[in-house]
C-alpha cells in the first residue's frame, strides 16, 4: 500500500486529512511522501466519535499504527493548518464542509 492510499482511507472514514512526519536523527521531521511504500492499514471502518479531541484521536487511532518515538502526526483543518490538540473532531470535520452560497 502507498502512504497516499492510507491517507485517502483516513479521509474517507474520518472526514479530515492528517499529516505524518518521520523524525530524523538530527531532530528534524519530514513529511512522508504519498508515493512511499507503507506496510500498515487504517483498521477502522467507522469514524471516531465527534466529541473526541484531536489529541485523543491521535493517541488512540494513529499512534498505535506507527512505531513509538519515530513519528509525529497532525490532524489538518480544511484550510490545511494543524488543528490544536483540544479541538473536538466535530469542529475539525465542519471545516471541510462545502460552503453553500445563496444565489437568491
């Protein structure tokens, strides 16, 4: 599986994007490329509860998939910025909702 496919599955189930960075020995972190081979799958078929926070989501659903101490993850808002850890997932998902313009 390509990492891009993993991210697409997360979006299809959760309704938001994530970014995963691999930590380097120098202390930097680098985004995992979409075309990188990835050996894990997203094991969930139902979205996380709407009242779960970003930190709770990352701890319970993303961290177990990646080796400890080697990766960092962010949940992204609809504008591409990182959501803060105490943001409820319902609020994250709402940033991806299409804007309906009244043409009246």
